């Protein structure tokens, strides 16, 4: 019988944590061995996510739980404040960290890479585990070599505070590396309503739509005479990130060192 | 045998004029009886548009041609500078004018309406003969009663000088009559790139995309928790206006007076 | 102070029932006065749906609970097997039924209408409470007068057993009433892969896409030379039905008799 | 001054031929040196396409015109019947052929490759010069590694005789090389209208929409729990092929041998 990957989840009762728990319970090559949350009672993790009881009870003490459960991999979406300390703790215990957050400096990542190399374990830090979003960005950047005239339209919920979205700016950066400096449109163009033409980024435009009921969507529209190429990714809920988390759990078993950015797992 | 509608076209060698000539030649209940263009040689109108010769030769003198050809209807897309004088001339000759242009004052229209009533003929003046665009606007306005959270995204060619488009502003006006004053989005929303959130109109946003190869497209995206309703009209070229012109030619045969706005023909 | 509408929910722990409970708790002009489910323990209904406790405890005996709670309106999505008896019980108690189900005969509806008239209360029976879906169908039917060339593409989850969807067939029926008998396409058309051209309905085609992660989406694509009109409704989850349920709760307070079909509430 | 690429066009008065003439006249690194069409009078090629006269007059004798004009490259979209003889003639004269057609056997291509190698010139044969369509196919195939659940929806004019389109089948083949054999959907699925689920290809479905006014569009919809990735290419007219033809004209100057398939020029 093949060895299952033993997985622990920090922040298991959070919105992302619950999705990760469900994913680990469902994937046949993974075994949930621990779930931790500072502010949660001793509930069975399966019951918590609406599945069958799984025999793993939520714990509050991360270090003790990790030490006892001896997972291969720990998944943590608790955010930037706890990210550095949790990552170091995991590596010290020989556990591969899958960190879904920002909040690391380049120097910090270099140090964590060194620690992973020493322990001969893999790890990954990524602000976004969406395979679909990564593919959309890659394809848009590749296509911009042939379709340099383009605009980005991104859609999020109407209570989102910032515009444009992080993903759209990241997309714009990746496109700019390929596309160069072309300034689109007619130089004499005028807005009769200010802002109608969207946000200017390196020669092209980003439009941010904010409406209730939308989780995260983005379309890159590219056009030349006689044709248009459209690459669109729609996320409906947090489940969209789970195939990426599952892929990361499997990948960190296969190398040594700390990788920053989920895109390195996608070819 | 049923009487065919006798149609004359002013500005017949212009881009819209050629399309109108083609339409009249193809519709079985219409007969092309005259084509006029101040700056065009005496070419056969059928040949000019790439069809079979039709026996009607382009003329330069509008008044003389109309007097001799005795059309039921005259179609004119030559623009605001000539619109008033051509319309008056037509009515005086008892010919029903179908005018595809702006440039009329409310007083001017009232006067033309009186003249039409006296002669007991119909006429129509409209800046836009696109049935699809009219339907898009009507449906968006109707739906906004139930879906007040919405944004408009319009797409035109990259050399268009003004943003947002006239159609999108007209759509926004019609929506506002139904929707009222709701201000969408989070009041603490911030743009990290100026203009990303689009142009503000009465509580909602209009986004203008400008790309090569696009003639005229518009989507009204309406969303509430758990659902979205999208109404989109794409025009690929001037042919898009022809079903509306044909409808107008038939309609002006059926009433007396001058109608302003093509939307009155669409129920 | 205005009187709040007193609402009871039958099948309150079901997937639709929970959404209805949430809706009633959130709407400021409604008051949740009872929740019933045959197989559920005595949990607080607010707690059950992840909101604050609301002081209303789930009950098993529908008749007793309705008699004691004296609601104005009862909402019931429990399905065809229980629909008739629950509706009759509600009317006998003078409670307005909002029934989200099929399973009624025309004769049965006529009888329920008579009972409602006698009690001078309103009621509604509808298989679909989605305002967006109703608008999509209405708009598509209206537009088909001018755009008779059209196809329907509907998207549902990959485990749905039947194709095409009920909504797409209903849309096709409504369109056919307006559009007549036009048979689209080239009569010499041939499929090199059987079924590629979709399902034939009265001269046009319906295409059923089945993919994981999709709840319910439908697009009616209408096209003529030079233009296309697209009307699309996307539902992401059961929340999409709640504005319609809320509207129905308010509407049944305003008339006497039994209405079949939610479309009668939408103008 | 840099040498311009001398280009001749066979079938210059055809629909594709005219577009190629326009493209060559507009590209600053190309020079139109000959245009040939068996059935066309001695018109100036610039005048024919609605541009300024260019001083190149249409000729009927291909061999003589090519011999006298000494082009670097000849472009030919005249079709399978003439493709082989025109290609051989071009190579014999040391002119690089850009052939937009099918109708070559693998043996024939191998022979032409040998002839090109001997003359140390490049050539290309391709049924489709659309850069956008190639990118759509490549991206869809790449993404299907991560998004194996997918369906193809293609849109063409309502007079097209065959369904599904060649491009959609080519896309399906490329996807199948990556995706393997997964059979989508519920095995108990049933069609209440035959064909609703589309054409079956290797575990997934192709839907062919046929409507007036549509030139060529295709969308590959890929979905997993919580997300969808959509890759769409819309062609509005023959201009869509011109960037690809221009790219091919430049590319054939840079290698020896005959390449089959335009996709080899796109990275």
C-alpha cells in the first residue's frame, strides 16, 4: 500500500481552513492528521465541515499538536501576522509548509529556503493558489506578444475596498514584460465622464466592476483588426483554490527548498 | 399585385447610403426609384454596391430627382448640416422622410410634425436605427427595477475620440428613470489606479473599452446575491442598422406626423 | 409602526428552507414566527442558519405549529408529494401559501383558487422563483419578434440527469409563441459528429452544456446580419431565488386567489 | 535602406486575395510586385482594393508574371485544385510559396520540402493563418491538463454546411493529446430532445451554433468545482487572417524547407 501524505491544517475553522480540511478528507492520497485553531472547541473536524466524523479533534496548541501528529505537510491560510513564525516552527519540526499568504520579505524567504534545504524538505509560499487564475495570467502574457492591444476587466463583490484587484495588477505586470510599451488608443481621446476609460497601466487600461454576488472574475480582452481573443477566469467561491492547494501538498513532497509563488508549479 | 414602396436614397454613395441602397434592392416589398449624391458620377446604383445593375442611375440634383422619381419615402443619412433642408424639401414634395441623424431642435421637430400632419404623411428622425441596441436599452431599463445593482461596459474601436459612448449614456438615462438614486459600492472604496472604477453616472459606473477591430458592443451587467443578468448587443458593421431602416420605411407609410426616436417603432 | 408580515417556513432545515429562513430573518418588513421540519430536532432557527439566535425553535408538527404561530404567510419548498395537502391545510387556517414546487393539476389549482377566494387570501404556486430567469425568458421572447434567428445554450452541473433543462424548454415555448415557425439554417446542413447541432425545437436549437461547478446558467443568442443580441442569466446558488421568494411573500398579502407561475408578479 | 520583401499574389481579385493585396500595400517592409488572376481585367491593384493606385496591374498569366516580377514570396489562397502546381512552379522559379489551403498529401509535402531545401528557400502550407485561433487551441490544450472537464462551443454563419467546424475538431484533437480519456457527465444522463448534449468527442462535447451574421467564433469552456476558465476567439471577417499572412511572409525569408501548419510559427 502506498504511503498517504499526512496533512495538518492550521486555522482549520477559518473559511479557507474548512475548505482545506474538506479537500484533505476527500483526496484519496492524503490523510488528515491534525487540525488546529486557537479559538475553537474540541470538535471533530469531519463533523465541523459537514462530512462524516473523521476521528481528528480540533486542538488549540499548534506546536504540541504538530509534534504529536507528525504530519508530512502543514497547510496554513491564517495570514501575514502568523505566517513567519508558523513557517519556521514547521520547518524546525521537519514538516513541509504550504503557506497561503503574503507578508514575507525577500530576505525572509531566502532564509526559509536555506532552512528547508538544510532539513531537505520542500515548502511553498503563495498569495494565490488558483490554478485557473495562474493559467489566465500566463496565457494573457503569452498572447500579448501577438495581441498587444488589450484591456483587462475584473469583477469582484461590491464591498471590496480596493480597485483594481491584486490579480489584475499582477496580470498587467506579466503582460508588460512581454508586450513592451505600446500606448493604445487615440491620443486625442477625451472622457466626457471622468474615469470612463478605466485605470491606465503601461499603455493599456484596467476596468474594475464591483457588484453584489460576484466572488472573483477577470477577463483579458485582446483585439486586432477583424478578431478578438478573450481569456476569462471566473471563481465562484473558495473551492476554486482547492485543486491548487492539493497540487501544492503533493508537490512539496518532491523537492528541497522554499518556493515563492504558486505559478512555478504550473507548466 | 401589391404596390411596392418607392424609395429614394440621398447620399447614396456614402457608407450608410450604400447599405441602404443594398437593402432597398433586396427587400421584395420595396423599389429603388432614385439615388442622389452631390459628388458622384452617373453610375448604376446596383453596380455601385456590387449587385446586378438595377437601371437606376446616380443623380446630383436632389430636388429634380425627387420631383421626377416621385418616391413614397426618402432615406437620408447625410448628417446634421443638410438634415433640416432635406427634410423640408421632402415634405413639401409629399415624400415621407426617414432621417438618420441628429441636429434637430425640439421646435424644429414640432414644425416638421405640423408640416407632416398637413400633408398627411409620416416621417421619422432618429440618431440610431439599431433594433438590437434599442432592445438592449429597453430590457436593461426594465430589469433595473429588480436588479438595481449594475454596471455598463461598452466597447468601440480604438480611434473613437469620446468616452463613454452616446449609446451607453442613453442607456444610463433610461435606466435612471426606472432605478432611482441608489449609490452602489462601498463608500470607503479606493482606487489605487485612478479611473479603475470607471465613470460615475447616477450611482453606477460606465466602462469604455477601446480596441482595434471593434465596431460597437455594449453589455449591461446586473447582479444580486447568487445571480447575474447580462444583456449584450454586438454590432459588427453598418449592416446592423438595416433591419431598422427597412422597418422605418414600412412604418412611415402607416401614420401622419413626424416621430423623433426609433424606439417608438419597437414594442 | 407598520405591521410586519408573519412568516412560517415548512421544510425549514432543507437546502431551500434554510435560505428562506435567512431571507425572512434579514428582511426588515418580515418576522419569522415558525419553522417546521419533520425530521429535525428543536434547534433555534437563527442558530441553524449561522445567524444570531432568533427565539424561534424548530417544530415537527406542522398543523399544531401553524395553528399556534398564526402566520400571515407560509413558505414551502418540500416538493410535489406534500404540496397539495400542505396548501390545503394552510388555506383552511387562513394562511397564504407560497409553494415552490410542481405537482399540481389544472383542476387542483382551480379548486385551490376557489378556496383562496372564499377565504379572501392570496396564494402562489411556482416551480421557479428566479426573477432573473423570468426576465431572461420574457426578454428573449419579446426580442424574437425582431431577432427570429436564435439558439439557446444552457449550462448546468455535470451530474444533472436530463437535457435540455426545464428552463430552456420553457424559454423555447415562450419564444415560439412570438416567433412562429421559421426553420433556421441551411437545409443541406450535415453533422459529421452526431448531435453537434444540438437539440431541435420548433425551428431552432438548444445546446446543453454539463460541467462541474456550474449551478444554472443560460444564454439566448440572437443574431442577424451585422449584429447579435445576447441575453444571459447566471445563477451561482440558491440565494438567487430569494429576492423572488421575498417578492412573493409581499405580493400574496395584496390579492385574493391562487396564482400559478411566478412570472405574473414580474412586469 | 533595408531591402523590402517583394511579394506577388495569385488569385488577387478573390476575397482572400484582395485582403492580402491590402496587407502587402500597407506593411512598410513589403512591396507588392505582382498580382495575378485568371479571370480579371488589367485593373490597378491598389484601385481594386479601394486604396491609392499602386502602379501594379493585374495580370492573367501566372508563370510569365512571376518570371518578370521576380518576387521573393508568392501568396496563394486559390484552393486545393491549383495548390500543388502553383507551389511547384513557385519553387522552380526560386520564389517562396505561402499557400493558404488544404489538398496536399504527406508525400507531396515531403517532396516539396525536398525541392525547397534544394533551392534553399522557405515555404509554408497552412489551412488556417489565424494567430488568434492557433493561440486559442494551444491554450485550451495546455489548460486541459488541469481542467479536464470542458466543452467546446463554436459559432458560424447559418449557411455553413458542416458541423462541427474544422477548427473545433482540430481543437478537440489537440486537447485529447493532453487530456487523455476522461468521460465527462453522469452515465445515466438522458436527452429528452435528441442532440441537446451536442456531439461526443473522446469524452467531451462539441456544440455547433449556426446563426446569420457570424463569421467564426469559438469558446472552450473549462470548469471545475468553484471556477471556470474560458478561452474564446472571435473572427469578424477575413482581415483576421492578415497578421498571420504577414508573419508567414516574413518567416519564409528566414529558413529552408517546406513547413506544414501555421502553428509552427507561433510560440
